[in-house]
C-alpha cells in the first residue's frame, strides 16, 4: 500500500506571530494627535497633599483617542506612571507630595509620539500664614471642659490652603489625635484651609494653672515653621450668676410657662460647662426637676417653669439659679387675677 505524503502550506514565522498578536496590542495615538494636561488643585502640601492630573488625548481631527496608553512623569513627588484613556480620550493620574518642597513639572507622552506641554504644580511652597482660635476661650475651674482649636493656613496670596499638616501643642490638658490635624480640602461642611482639634481640660488640670497656652505649627514654603498661639483662661468658679425670665406674671385662670435663663460669668467672661441648679419656691414645677443644667460656650443655661391653672391669684413664685456657692438674685413671678 502506497501512502501519499501530507502537504501542509508553510506560513512564515513573522506572519504567524502577527496573526496571533492581532487585537492584543495597545492602540497608539495616530499621527497628529495632541495631549493636554490639567491639575486640580495646582498647589498641594509637601507631605499629605495630592493633585488629580487629567490628560486629554485627541486625534488630529479633534476626536477623542480611546484606549491609548499615557505615560506620566514628574520632577518632584510621586505620580501614577501609566494609565489608559477612556472613551472620551481622558486618562487620570494622582500626583502626591513626598515631603520635599518645590515645583513639580508634570508631563505626559502617548504611544505614537504625542507629548504634552508640561504643567507646574507647587508642592509645599504656598503656606505663608497661620492663625489660631480657641472656642470657648475660657474653661471653668469647677468643671474643666472641652475647647475646640481651629487653625487656618493661607498661601502667599491670602487664599485658604488645604492639605497642610498642622501640629498642635498645649501646656494644659489633652489633645485629640495626638495633636496632629490636616487642613481641609474636601469636606464641604468645613471651610477649606481649616484644621480643627479638641482640647480636653479636666477639673484636676484646671485646678493647677490660671491659663493654658496652645500652639499650632505648620511648615512654610521655605522650610521654616509658621506658628500661632492662643491663651485659654481658667476661671476660678462663678463670679456672678444672673437669672432672667421672659415674663413676670402668669394668669391664675389659664396658668402658663416662664422661660428661665441663667448667665454665668467670671471676670466678665462667660463660663462654659458650669452646672446651674434652678430653684422655684411657692408654686409651679421646673422642667429640669432640679437636675443641673450645663452652660454653653456663651455661659448661658436654660430651664422652664410651668405654672398650672387655678393657682391662687397673688401667689408669688421665687426663682433663683445657683452655681457652686454662688446664687443669683431672686426673681419673682406673680400669679394674677383673670
């Protein structure tokens, strides 16, 4: 039996590789394509800041070039090196500060040879001023309290600057988060450029000093330290307690409510976090039930007196407010005839 030889057409290795690789190679930007870059924001902190870099690749006819690889470069900081354009011809990368100060020159190039004009981003150069506020600026020695510290960092043009590391310190009390905060860039509820932190001062802390000095520091663009301080006054008890009411008469036929406000001050300053005990003698009931009510940062505490109807006309209800051993002058509410 005779066998015929099997004849197989020969395909060149080059053609075979080309056929197998068809569809797997990354598209390249056609001749005449352009790349444009933008950054948001254009100024970032040296250690914690970041900027979103946007590259837009378009063909020579103005249409977006999709699926094209974009290689990003920077002279300072770190950046995502490689990204692909989406259907709109857009590729994104993130530039981050690495602790160094200077101007980052960011560029991009695409397969096919199109190169973007470099853009500059300031890293750590824009912090120029720092201010510090304490709210409230006083703490009662009786109770201690919590103070919110707010630092505001601005650039050389006076604009609030986000992404800046702020280091807080204090001579009294305990700072939250180890005393470290970063100025806001993204939270819509907080102004840009503000860093806030809570300072807790206990009654034991407050008993040891007359003031607390708090300091905020941030790095300036030239590498020096910006610094700001604020003083918190420790109030030794309540110097005065003043009680006011929104009305001094109530009808016996209908009864009614009376709103009470106690204002606590020391050396003319409001005392926050003070415990106020309201008292009513002669009739009616207090919403607090006699439990202490805390003053706010404005030194004010509230309560409500309820007088039932049919209380005898001419009845006088004596109201007072007390903080520690300090009691307010009496306020009289009189029940009147219909």
